[in-house]
C-alpha cells in the first residue's frame, strides 16, 4: 500500500513537472505585439492618428463590361465630384493609420440633400441621413496600426421619385478617428453629384 502511494505521488510529480515544462516552452507571452499589423500601446502619446479619404467608382457599360477605379482624395480636399448615373457606383472609404498608438475606433456619419426636376421644371428637394458606419476594437495592450471602413453606393441616396430627374445634390460625410490613447480627430468630405 505504501509503495502504491509513493508511486502515485511520483507519477503526479512527473505529470506536474511535464505540464510546467510545456507551459514554459510552448507559450508565447500573452501580451506580445509581434504581429506586423499591431503596435504596443504606449503609456503616453499625444500625436493624433493620420487618415485620408479614398473614392472608388465602378461603371457598368452598356456593352456589359465593367470598369472600376480607386483614388486617394488629396489631403486638405473637402469637396469632390462624382456621377449620379445609374451605371456608376461610388463608394467612399476612410482609412486611418497610427504606427505609434494604433487605431481604436473609426466612424463615418453624414447626410444628403438633392433636388429633382420634372418635365415642367418643377423642383422638389429631398434630404436625409446616410447610414452611419463604425469599426471599434476594445484593445488596451496592443492595437491595430490601420483601420479602413466604407460608405458604399453613395448614389443610392440620390434617387428621384417617379419621372423626375436629378438636378443637383451631394452627400456630406464626417469621419471621426480615435487612437488607442484616446486622441480624437475629425475630417469632413462632401461628394457632389
């Protein structure tokens, strides 16, 4: 009976030793920010995240082919032009980057307004809100360096009722970016149609 207890204790000791060895050699530190997409959040960073707008347009041609393009909106630009034709799909992106502190949240909100004309040149005005977009991560030790979100098919907000045609209109967007140390910055963009 004593040999059985000693053998059981010895087996438990070896099992415990084996588990400790596996834990020591088999695990990476849990707070490692080794992924190139991540940055370790510093205790203090007063710099704001960098961000820019991008606009893509996809065109469905009458012969069935489709083309698309994407361009970065130059820094400081607050108004850009687009086409409201049914064959054109316009999408706007907000991309944020912070290699020092990482990006915690990115939001886009906004509204639209346009006028439609009928054959008698009578105009009606229509306005409303754009569906808000947000992407936030609840990270505290490591944060993503880059986040990008989109508001798709802006032209869908500018559809005239009945036999009326679009006279003029636009979509106003506000982008809000928050880095992982809590610094907030805002940017505005208007897309005219």
